[in-house]
């Protein structure tokens, strides 16, 4: 029931077409087979279509089509389990750089848009997403700055050309642009359950130039808030695609699988659960669209809607994938079926940028309880 | 007219024509239902209705020739926004606007549209809906009220139940079996008649909330002239289903007339207070409330998107079942959380202290939400077949 502009409809159609043909779940399985968790080969195509610069303004080498359009791409990426640095580099780093402006943005945003560089955001320091808890620190006098700390679950951190690292400088938040090949940086690659690239990164007395600091203090707070809001809405859109894929496979199964001499879709117990899932997917689609529109309009509701979208999608994504496996029965547990792959990606996207509990807590606080 | 001009003119017109008393929060008793028996609560309420009806803005989307405003989708949105901006109350709410009107626009003859629609738009006739029967609830098409062909009229005999506000309504739109030889779904006709006709009687049903919004309605040989049939003989079920999609949209939209939206968080804070970490001093209720608040944001966004979709000229069709299911299940949770937060204060049934137990009465009333207009289970069955195309 979504009303899209002509541009947005074109994006949605071309994303669906491009990803279905050659970048679908079969392609994901092939990457998994050879242990490629970054799929760097797709980057040139994504850049060519303008996707890597989708939220980067034209002045910085992007196409500036906005977050709603980006969400349509993310949904198709999710539906096809396409591995790419879209969320990390195009959305998180793209938003951070575009919001910050300055020399670093002039230098790196165009490279993100052309696919010549991948930039990742290093913010989490513990198993649960708490971006406000930062022990990583920038210390020392100007001219002799050092970065020390450790980050975990840096999505696309294993293949990034630069990391945007959240750190404290005194009491201030500081966003530092760091070369992962610099002396003192150690990247530990990790094999993840959803076969997407992440790294744990350790920074030991890494030398930082003043020019490497993207923002500090109140400016950094604002940039990080906008970046996380954008990432959450886009991650939710990707998770929506994953959930819709699981649901559609399940509805198909209900229409074709026979037991007790009848199609199992004739059983009311299953019909009602399938219809409930359909309703939940319909309403969470609207919430995600509203969150993305809020980002495009820079409205006062950005924080509330992006967090609500992330929280709600975590619940609906779990429902879609769990119901999918259960309604498929034993076959749903096999690696040969795609449901398990969707369930794993859904699980990862729930943790990425904060789960339902984390964001619901924020909304309760905001309401004063 | 360009859209900015429309907004500024609308704003100026509302400023002049909406009385100050019609810009304050309203309770259920403040709803203007219209009709022959309606007693206005204040001169301002009457003035507001008449001013809006003269513009056609009680039904802004309907064509002007039928008493509507003839507004485009964008203009409707602006009118709604400008009314919301000054907290203007809806000038008129009725089943005529929500349900019968859309059905007449779709299926009525030109003569019927010109006769009935302006009466609805001006709030002169209040309608009730004769659908459910004692033996035909969820299985609505099993209805047995019969209409016997007597040449120039049908003679209607039978019983309806759960007829909302039948005792206050002027006319009824009623499903009647006029073709007994036909199959279940093709033997029904859609008739309109005056509740003051000889042979009509009503009896209110007292509910668990103490209120009596529903009636039993009896027909004993009621004469209904044949020009008061909408559509063709035997086409009633098609019209009924179309009308039900509008009823479900209405019930699904939680901000409809039936419930005041309370501020749950503020109520809970006042009743329970905070613990020393600054959180509501009831962790389990708080967690449940958190999930509810997220779901409420979600449904509100869905209503917004759906509204825009419909203003762009799309019909919801079977997807009205989706709004009905989500909206009513959500409202039941809202009302349960409200009384849970209110604790024993909300057990008090009479007296001024807690508005005569309004929270508990709303909580009880809300239990009907997932039954009336088709149960949640009927909604899920409709969606599984009409939208998901699961086998029957």
C-alpha cells in the first residue's frame, strides 16, 4: 500500500531485477561455498547504478536520492540475501561524511560513491549494541594524538579501506577516520553465522593526525545520531526484505504441500497464523517507510520512528523466520532450504544497531516512564 | 485552485466558522450523530454542523451534487490537517457517512443518490445497520429475515440483533432474504426503510460495560416500497460485503468516535510513579507498555500510509480486514494496559472521582471490538483466502 514517486518506483524495479538475476540466494550459497564474506566483486555494479552514492549529495559525488529510495534497495538486498557493503559504506559512512562535510568528506565520500573505497563504522565495544558506552580514547597533545581501544562487530570491518571510529577525547565524543593498515591496528577476521563480513579491531597507540578527526563534541554527537538513525532504518528495511522472502516461501509451501490427503494451507490453524504474519509485515512496512520519509524530511520524529521501526522489525522478522521453519516442518530445518539462511541473516540484523529491547527502552524513557 | 491557496483559504474559513467550544477535547457524549431525534448539546454544536454541511465538508470527498465537498485527495488531507491544527471536532459522525454513503455511491441509482446522500451529509437522517441475526453472526450470509414480494412492496418479517443505536436511528439499511429459491449468497437484497414504519420495534441490550449501544430489532410485516431496494434483487450480499469493508476501516481506525485516546504513559506515571532508576515502578507492566507503544507507533504509521493510498484513489477491498484486525487487537491491549495502570482506582464503578469508571467501561467495551463487524478470526480467514490465496 505504499505510494512511491516515479524515481522511487524505478529504483525499486531496477533493484528487484538486478538482484534477482545473478545476485540472489543461489549466489549467496556460492559465496559461502568459497568462504567469500565480502562479495567485493559486486561493488563496481552497485556504484555504476548509483546505489553506493544514494544518500551522498551530488556535490560530494553521489546521486542524493535519499533514504526512502535507499530503503527500497536495502529491502531487495535482504530479500536476495545479497552480500554487499551497502549498509556499512553507502549508508553509515555515507551519512556520517555527508553530515560532517569538510576535507575528509570531500576526499572519501566520492570514493564511496564510485566504489573505489569501502568505509566502515566501528562503534560497538561489547556484545550488545550500546554506542553510548565508549572506552576507546584519543589522548595526547595536538600533533601527538594516539588512539587506543577495541571495537567488536565492525560490519565490513575486515575489508574496509577506512574505519570511522567512535572514541572519547576527554568527555567529548570524537569521530576518528582511521586507516586499518596503520601501525598499531589489529584486525581479527571472524566467520559469522550469516556469512557477512565483520571484524574485531584493536587499536594500540595508533598515531592520529588532527586532520583525521571528522568531528568532535556536540557536532560529533549530532552526526553520530543521524548516522545511527539512518543505519537503523536501512537495516530494518533490509530485514523486512529477509522477512518477506521467508513469508512468501512459506505461503507458497502452504499452497502446495499435502498431508492427510489435503493441502496444508486448508488448515485454519495455519491459515490464521499466516494471515497474522501478513498483517504484521504490512504494518511494519508502513512504519519503516515512515521512518525513511522522516529521515528525508529531517523531521523531529526521526529518532522515535527509526528506533520504533528497528524494534518492531526485530519482532516481526523473528516471527516470519520462526513461523517459516515451523510451517515447513522438518524440511525447513535443512540447509538445502533457504529458510535457515534467512533466519540467520534475520538474527544478525536484529543485533546490528540495536535490538528490540534496546530501542523500546529508549522510547519508554522518552515517554517519561 | 492551487494547493497553497486552498490551505490559506481553508484556514481562514475555519478560523471564522469553527466556534471556540468546538475546539476542545470531546467525550463520547459530545459526538454529533445528527438525525431527527438528535438533541444538540449546545448552540455551537448546531452552528458548527450547519456551517460545515453548507460547505459539503461533513463529507469532503463526496461529489458536490450529492451534498459533498468534491475535494481532491490532497485537498481532503489539507482540510483534515487544518482541522487538526485548531483541534476542531468532527462536525458529524454517522453510519451514513462511514458505511451507507460509500455503498450508495457505488451501487445506488442516480435518484437514490440525489435523495439520500444530501440527507446524510446534512445530518438530517441517522442510519442503523440491519445485518446480524440471532442465527447469523459470523455466518452472516445465513440470515433468515424474509422479504415477501407483495407487488409494489416487500413485506419484511424477522429479527436482527446487535443493531447499533437502532433505538436512536431514523432509518435502517437492512439485509433481507427476498429470493428464497436462490442459493445462500444470491438470495439476499439490500433494503432501506424508515424505523417508524408500522411493524418495527427495538429493544436495547445491556452489555457488560453497563451501556446499551446495541439493540434487538424486530420486523413484523413491515411494508417496504420496491423503490427502496439498492441494486438489483439478490445483489444484497455484494453490496453488504462492500459496505463491510468500509465498516472495518472505520472500526480499525482507532481514533474513531468510540474511544478517547488516553496518554497511557502519563496515566501510568501518575498512578504508579518511578523507581530510583527513573523507570516506572512496575517492570513487567513497563515492558508490556513498551511493546504496546512501539506497536501503536507502527499502526499509526500504517493508518497514515493507508489513508494516503486511499486518497490517491485506491480501494482497500479485502485489505480492510487487515486494518480491522490490527486496530481492534491493538485497542484491546490499550484498554487492558490502561486499567492495569489504574489499579484499584479503576475498579470504582460510580462517582466523579474516576469519571464513573470510564477506564473500566472502555476496557469492557473494547472486548466487542474484535467481534463486531466480523471477528478477528473471520478477518484472518478472509485475508488467508482473498489476499494470500491459500486453499479453501
